C-alpha cells in the first residue's frame, strides 16, 4: 500500500477519534442526567404516601371525634334526667340512690368530655399537618416538573449534537475509511477510553497498552502491508512513526498505568479482527 494512502487513513482515523470521543462523552452525559430527576421523583412519591397516611389518620380522628361527641351528649342527657328525678323524691333511701346515679353519670360524662376534647384536638392537629404536607407535595411536584422541562431541553441539545457528530463521522469515513475499519474502530474507541489509534513507541511498544509487540508484527506495521494493524493485546490500531522523538509520552503514561492488565483484549472490543 502506498505510504501516502496509509498516512491518509491514519489521519482520517485520528480525526474520527476526536469526533467519536465527543459523541461517547455526550452519550455518557445523557445516561447520567436523569439521576437528579429520579431523586426528586422518589421524594415526591414519599411525600404523596405520607399525605395519604396523614389523610387516613385525619379521617379516623374525625370519626372518633364525632362518636365521642355523640356519647358525651348522651351522657349529659342521662345525667340531666337523673337530676330531674331528684325533684320528685320524697324518701331518703331513694334520694341516696339517685345521688349515686347522678355521681356515676357525671363520671361517665366527664370521661366522654375528655375523650371528645382530645379527639377534637387531634383532628385540628392532623388538619394542620395535612395542609402542610399538601403544600410540600405541591412544592416537590413543581420541582419535578421544572427538572423534567430542564432535562428535556438539555437532552434535546445533546441529541442534536450527537446527530451532527454522526454526520461528521460519516463524512470522514467517506474520505477513505472502509466499512470494516470504520465499524471496528468505533467499537475500539468506545471500549478503550477514547483511544483507538496509537503509535508504536520505543521501537516495539504499543503506546495504548504498553505491551512489547512481536518484532514481526512491528515490521508489518512499519512496512504498511495493511491499513489497519491491530495491537494483539489491546486491539487498538497501531501505526509507525519514523520521527518518534516528537511523541509526548507523558500522556499515555498517566492515562492507563493503573489499569495495565485490564487492558488485555476482550470479546467486547470487536469481533473477528
Ligand atoms: Zn496495545
């Protein structure tokens, strides 16, 4: 293969790599954006279920208050009747009996009065809490809606940008990258931290994974027998640079030194290279 042709493909792949990096970055951002919304939606669900619980308690308290009120009125009526009987009494024994009846009626009346007052107070307290909780639900609901609108806007912009980058990728491909290389290269850039094409350094080392390459392989790359020679360890496309001193080694040394062995070739990288 003519040397200039080889350089052209590699230069196209380097351009494509930049476009793909930007695209994959955007795709990742799209994945993580809705996290804030999910948190707010969960908060809304919790607030709504708390409202339902409070509402149930409020209804029960109202029923209790009504029942206590009826029983209190009944106790008052009974006590008043007993008191009326006193006026008709002529004998001491009857008087003692009715006095006892009135005293007992008063005790019952007082206990219902206390219960009625307590349940009325509870109704009032729960009514206040219910209102506050209703306002809290409305507030969170408003936040969820704002967040949704905001996210929709952001997602729309990012998706539009991705469509542009896809278009740009196809333009670069059209300048001289085969279908086969294009497809494999996209997968490699995605699976290998945005680095899909990288030079051989120190005469025999893949600058993507830092493995020492077989000499025969290095010779093949050097001779340019094929436009795409894939590193046997990390699957990245390798190219040979005559003027090796110009490479900035600091980049790759920092990039993946923690993850040296994790870089070994895997089935996910691409199929049948
Ligand atoms: Zn490699």
